[in-house]
C-alpha cells in the first residue's frame, strides 16, 4: 500500500464533483477570490466557547455581508433553546426501519433548526457505529450495522439539507466509546494518568467494509460537513490524520464539503491544517475554554504570512466551508437578512441579557426571541417515529394489546421509568435518569417543550376504559409493591438504562454504561411484581442492549417491549402500543446477548504509559454471533407484531451484468488555482485596536505582533510534501467513491401477506452470504430493508435494489472494491436469523 500520509492534496481538484458541486464551487470561488487572509481565517476558526449565540460560531466577514456562521447541536432536535421538538433519538429512528420516516425526521429537525436561524446543524450521528453494547453515544446513531447507519444517515442528510441547513455528519471515525476520548476530560484519581486520547486501531478491511461504509452514503447524499472525532486512529489524532481526512474522505470518497473538529478535538495548528482539517471549533484548545487561545485564528494567519501553510490550503478550507451553502441553497447566509441569524442564545434563557452572557460581558440586548419552531409536520413526525420505533420482543400468550376482554380491569403501573425524574424532564443536558427516559444525556439532548410520561398517557386511556389504576415508583422497598401487585389483573413495569456523552458522569457511568444491567435495581422490581401478578408486562427504554436473563423466562412476564429513547412523545407512543391503537413494527437495531461477556468491552483501565489503545476489529454485532455460532437472546433485526405475516415470491432480476473489477472512473478534474494574494505589510494584519476593543476570550484572526517567524524552522511531519499529490484511486472519482459502486445490479422483490387479523406494518430485511474463498470469509451482511403497511388478508410488494457496493468486498492488495466470483446467497426475512426466503445469484 502506498504511503499517502501527510501529502498535501491541494484544492478539490482531483475530485469529480457532481454538477451541483461544480456550480457551488464556481460561486464559492468567486467569493473566496475576493477575500483577504484575515477574512478567510475568520471563517475557519470558531470565536470561542460562548462567544456567539450558538454552540459554535465562526468569525464573520462584514465587508461581504457574511455573518458569523451558527453551528448548533444536534442530532435529535435543536439543542439549548426553547419551543422546539424533543425528537426520538437516532437509535429510535433506526429501529423504525422506515426510510420515509427517517427522511421526514431529518427534514423536521432541519426545519426547526432553520426557523431558529441555525446555518449548520451538527447532525446526523453515524459514528459510533455501535461496536460496543455499552458505548455511551450509540443512542445518537442509528444502530449497529453499517448498511443501516449509511442509509439512515443519508436520508437524514437529505431531509436536513432540503430545509436549507447544512448538515454535519459526525464523528469521524472510530469513536466507539466515550471513556478516554479526550485527555483532561476528567481530573483526579486515575484520570490524571491519561496522557493521550484513546487510540482506535482499525484495519484497512474493517475500515472500508464497516466503519467507512456509512460515510460513503452521506457523502453520496451531498453532506456539507463532517466532524472529526476526539480519539486517535492508528496512532494519529483523527483531526490531524492526513490519511483519514485528505485521503479517505477527500480523495477516495470524494467529499466536497468541510471537515470541522469536534469541540476541542484539534491538537495542532499547522499539522491539522495540512492534514485536511478545515474548521476548528469552538476555537480554543481543549479545556482552555474562554482563554482566547487557539491553534488557529491568529496562528493560522501567522502560518500563512510566514509561508508555512500554502495559501492554496487556506483557499481550499474556505471554499469547502462556503460551497455547501451554494450546493443546498444557491446562496450564502447574509448579515442583512434577519432570517439568516439565530434568534436564541445557547448561554441564557432570558429574553434580555448581556450580549455575551457566558462571559458576563457586553450591553444588555434581546438574547432570546422564543420563536416557536414547531409546526404540524414536525410534531406529527416526532410522534410517528416514536410509534414505529417500539419493538415487541415477547408476547407469548397474546396478552398484549391490553384488553378488558382479557379480564384487565385493575392495572398496576410500576417503575421510575413511568414517571418524571424528581428534577423534571428538562434537566441540564438530560442528566436526570430517575424517570422516564426521553433522551440519553449530553450534547445530543434537547430541551423538549414537554415530556409525556407513560403514567400520564396510560392512566388517561385506562380511565377512559373505566379501569382502576395503581401506581408505584418504589424500586427498593417492596412491601407496598408486593401488596398492590397481588391485586392487579395486569402490571406494566417501566425500567430504563441510560448513557450519554463523556463529559457527564452519572452514577459511575462515564458516558458509557459501566454494565449492561437495568438501572435502579429494576430486576428486583420486575421479579417482585411478576411473582405476584400473572400478567406482567415489562417495558424497557434504554440506550443499548440490556441483560434480560434475570426475568425474560419468568412465566408471569408475558410480554416485553423495548425502545430507544423516544423523545417528548415517549408515553404517548408506548400507551398506544400497549392498548393496541398502534401495532408495533420496530425492529432491534442491535443484538441482545444471553451473556454479557459476548459483547465488546469498554476499555476502562489506563495502561502504565497513560495511552489507552482499543482494537476495533472484532466482528460487529450479529456478525460475531453468526460466525461463532452463538445463540443470542434476541438478534439484530428482530421484532414482533400483533399480526402475523407470510413472505413469498422472491424474485431476483439482473439489471446490470456485474464485472469483477471496478471500471476506471472518469478522469479527475484539474486543480483550480487561485491567484495568490500578495501579502502586504504584516502591520495590516495586526489587531485594529483603534477600530474596536476585543471581547474577552474572543478569538480574532489578527496577528498578536509583528514577529511572524519562529526561532526554528517549522518541522513538518514526516512524509509531508508541498507538491500536490495527484493520487487518483480507482475506488474514487465520484461522491462517495467510484460512481459504478452505486449502480443497481439486481432488483429483488418479495411479497408479504398479512395472515393475522389486525393491520400493521411489516419490515423485510435482506441479507447476503458472500462466496467463501480459501483465505476469506465475509460474514452475512444486511444489504436491504423495506417496510410496508398491510391490511389483514392483503398482500403487498417489497423491493430492494442491490447495488454494486452491496456485493463488493474491499481488496486490501488492490486497494479497491472487487466482486468475488462465486455464488451469492440472498435471504429475505424478518430478522438477521429468521430468513424465510432464499435465492442466489451466480457470478462468473
Ligand atoms: C472577524 O470576525 C469578527 C467577529 O465576527 C469581526 O468582528 C471582525 O470584523 C472580522 N474580521 C474581519 C477581518 O473581517
Ligand atoms: C428570529 O427572530 C427575530 C425577531 O423576531 C427575527 O427578526 C428573525 O428573522 C428571526 N430569525 C429567524 C431565523 O427566523
Ligand atoms: C492501521 O494499522 C493496522 C495495524 O497496524 C493496519 O493493518 C491498518 O491497515 C491501518 N489502518 C489504516 C486505516 O491505515
Ligand atoms: C449497573 O449500573 C447501574 C447504573 O449505574 C446501577 O444502577 C446498577 O446497580 C449496576 N448493576 C450491576 C449489576 O452492577
Ligand atoms: C509560522 O507560524 C506558525 C504559527 O505560529 C509557526 O508554527 C511556524 O513555526 C512559523 N514558521 C516559521 C518558518 O517560522
């Protein structure tokens, strides 16, 4: 394999953009050509934590009416503001396996962001890919499979960007656990010994076939930005890893937009710029918040003035930052347009406050306009996703849905998960875990306008049916629980397990969960209820797989529902499923094991030298169970319905004949050369103190002083060359890679008949077994899913397109995607292990 490390790759040049991007670049270049170095640097560097209304704010270019760009979390709705929807989590969206709904969710989130004046939305999350069951942020992304992550990520990007907001897919790449993601995140005790972020080791084949896969999808969908992760990959920080950014993203996958650092994930100035980072956020060095100290800002200006970073690189950064706006909306945000500026503050909820409330600085002004960003579409979409995300795991004797005919007149609702955390449903970044789990915690949390609890929603329906309700949230003292469980005709027990982002620790869970058990002694609660109530239903809301073994086979645990955090309509959706107004149709987006040692561990010990390392090459989720012949409790893709379905009539039609080798892509475009700006006096770039006085802690692009040269020559990283490096990989050439990878080779159809007596949705999943070679065995992979609603007795068609990439494997020798000759078995079924239909194609 050739060494691409740190070769500077020049301006978009080598990449064949689609027409849209070419047009966007032409417009972006016009703007960039007219900008000074200071103006360009302003757009690359955040102005600092709290220095602007959003979670990240770039500098502005007043001369050209370009406002400070507003970057805001997040993936489940707009963070740090009011009058927005608390959407179901990414993991919930993934559980719906409903493409149309996943797309609508993206659109709804994008629409609310637009109303609030957000220019760049930090969503969707497609990494973590979900290797580790306890991974803290798995609930933000779509489930433990690259195909699911990729298709859901691309649909979300389309939805967001259609609303005129630039999407940033995150976190690139190998951010599979929260612990040790960043040195200095936790101090005291053991944490002191951490001397670098965790290093994720990913092999070339796993990189392409698993981790990189969804990134190809979002790039293909035209994503405007990509956020690089906190961790290291193969020994180099993700945000200064030239192989990852310059080569994999910008060359092989043809990414046209900008790479922005996770907040404080930048670890060097010149090196990160040369490695392909385009924007640093929030501007400062990690942990040194509000210090005004940045790797870029003035130092980027200095590195341009002293010729350490070529001007072409800066032009490339700014072109990449501006082009996405032209690509999605044909125009840049404009400071003269009110609708382009945020009307909320991430740092205060007061209507009037100081201009920089975080720094307690500046005159009093209106900081929040409390604009209601919700509309019928966004609200309805949040509810629909919540409904379809609920997975029915067990319903042996059909005691669900709840019915008076089943003798249910006295209903017990038990568990903290049925109610609100004593601190409320709107705790800071959703760290309140002693109640219904509307959300995981961290930057992906939203301040929902309300949270409908299971108790509230169920009690209403039960009252309408003249039922008597008992209610307890005691999970430790069981005398009362035992009493009321005796009398209940049916009991519904609400239990949870949460996780979140690494900067918040809850009960010894440093973002990641410290175990796969339910929280708050829930197993004991379930057993106390089930030992006394013959119809006990368990409803689990969790951010990942939980151990079901203590109660799943209990004869009185007659039904079990699972869902990921469902946002503000959690209680509504669950109550509708419990009472049969909605027929559950979600599927598990991960595997639930019988033994916890069958999951991949969180690295939670710091080695002597303080540099934790993580091998991410173990088979992902169901692949591991399948290849090792391990029977899980519930497999990936599993989920029941109140109805029954029968699959038939698998047909496979060849659309395009496959070829073994990828065809060569069209010639790459030539590099566009900007005229170099003749840098005038250093004095011109000094801080214009006469014009204005600096805001404390704010990062400006101006030089600190006239000394632009260091004592020593700059020592470039090994392998760096200033010459443009025109590597044109055969696997590249288009958005998301070689365009032929996206050709449909086969069209597969099946039919499904609803043989039960209630209407409902059915999801067909398509898996492929690849031919086995002497030295290779590709595990069975998900390569399609489709969902339809079917009335009782009716039949509907489901359809899958098999793309070239779906049957390709990564050849590490050729550095290309190839199709291995042989027999491909195609299965269509209702989970990764219930494969009702099979067919095959022979490739010679
Ligand atoms: C850089 O951005 C800041 C903050 O928006 C602004 O005050 C300043 O005028 C900008 N500088 C230039 C050179 O445009
Ligand atoms: C935010 O509210 C202010 C005040 O009503 C308004 O001027 C501005 O246009 C609004 N911004 C957006 C994005 O709607
Ligand atoms: C990372 O390192 C491993 C082991 O040294 C190597 O096999 C692999 O190709 C490297 N991965 C990438 C993405 O460079
Ligand atoms: C697992 O972690 C949760 C949350 O911190 C805790 O409540 C529970 O007791 C732990 N369970 C076990 C078996 O350690
Ligand atoms: C130019 O400035 C950058 C940023 O401060 C510095 O890292 C680099 O060493 C300087 N280069 C030279 C040749 O002095």
